[in-house]
C-alpha cells in the first residue's frame, strides 16, 4: 500500500522532464524530532530543507510507502511493491529515483535490475549516511544529483542517458547489480570493483557511455513479480565442518545456493566436501560459485582446488557480486525452466551483472 503525495516544488510551464521520487525509508528521509531522535520526515517540508529543488525544471511527484521501512527489514514483497509502482507509472514519468536505506540498497538494486526488463528509463537508487537535517549531510548532494541524472536526455535522440537500474552515491553512479556497500562510517559507501562507474559527478557530469546499457532494448518493458526465495548463501572458511555444510545444503526444499569461495573460485578438496556437493547437485540443487574477493573473476579449473567444482556441476559466477548472485538465483529459479536451461540462465549475463570470460 502506498500513499501518493504531489509536491509542486517546481511547476514550470514547460518542464524538461517528469520524475517520480519513491521514498521507501532510510536515513535520507529522516529528520530529528525535539528529543533528538530520527523519525521519518514529512515530504511536504522538503522545500524548507532543500530549497535547491526549486532550481530543477522538472515536474516532481513524491510517492511514499505508507509505512517506511528500515532497509534491514526489506523483503522480496517490498521489491514487488517497487515494481508495481514503476509499472503503473512507467508511461507517465521520464525517470524514477528510489530513496532507500544503504544497508540493503545493493540487494534491492540488483533485484530490481532483474525484475525490470528492457528498461528505457532510469531507475536510480540513492540514500545517505546522514539525514538531510544534519549540517554535514550527504543527502542533499546525493538526491539532487540522482534527480539530475534521472532527468538527463541525449540532446540528439531524446533518449534517457542512463536507461538502467543504478545507484548514485558520493559522486559516482554505479550499475545497481555491480555495487556493494563497503563503508558504514564514511560517505563513499558504495563501490563497484569489477565494473567502471557509469557517471562521475564532478563540476560536470562525466558519462562513461561505453559502459551504459543501450537505450534501445530488444523488446518492450517487462515487469516481473516472481522470485523463488528457496535459496541460501554458504560462505567457506578454514575449518568449516561437514555438519555445517550439510546443515545448509540439505535444508528441505532448497533449490539454489551461492557458494562463496576463496580467490578465483577455489574450495577445499576434502572428500567429505566433494561428497556433500555431489549429493546436492545430484538432488537438483543449483550452486553458483562466487568469490569472496571484491575484485576479480571466478575461474573454475585454473587451480586443482576449483576444477572439481566444475566437474561437480557447480556454476561459475564470473565476477558477479554476492548481492547480485542471490537475487539472480531468486529470479532465474522463479521461471519454469529445465535444469539445463536454469544452469544456462545463471551462467549467462542477463542485465550486465557479469563480465563473461
């Protein structure tokens, strides 16, 4: 359920763009009450906090969830709500900005990248490390730049400059399914180690056009609302015991697992570990191999300690992030595919989330 709120912060006779700002929760939308506690603010007071919004030549609508949520409580149902809002408003607006808590922003942006297929318009996530009411807040810069990017059009073609799901934070626009939160105490909270920024925001906006997805997709926009949550993440560590591995891999009804391995996709060669994986893949479990390293590719077969994974049917995740891997598993497994087609879908680049070897 959402509460629609129209704010005439800029009502030019001929606006350059029409934008929808979706507030889900998070620090960026907080303000301090008289007791010094952070509480969700009323967006009708945004003009007082951010008079810079008057400088935009856009029509801006704000839509807030009836119950804003802390991003630590985000669930797939919340992603479906975002899909519904964007689907219902897709023809009316030129771009979308989602205000979201930073803790799970990379998961939400990854999920939306899969659920929103053939985008021709920007869907930009942003947030803040400090609320907008603080003197040194990063909220103003993040929100204002995200809005500017959402409204940006190519002067010759009129198409959106960045027609994909992305995250803007601290001077860079990152592909949503390539980003990871890496900082909790500094403003540069997100990084994308395996893919360049789509835009750098300095004095000017510097677009990295070669790395931005095409504004001319192969088909009409599709809005998916199916995810399979029967998935898990298994992170390896020295000394991990067989009972722990089997306790995760043998959960009833489990269909997919992100296996966080060492380095370039390496894992123990102990007989018990190999048996546990073989038993799982024989039952039809899809295992996606993702490196614990923030940078680099999974290269199954480069070392002996990864060759056995390939032989067991474990799928190499290339340079995908854990956040994108788990949401991709949910997305692919939700489709009625054969085991072979499911494995192929997990290995294939769907939304720019991997760089094929």
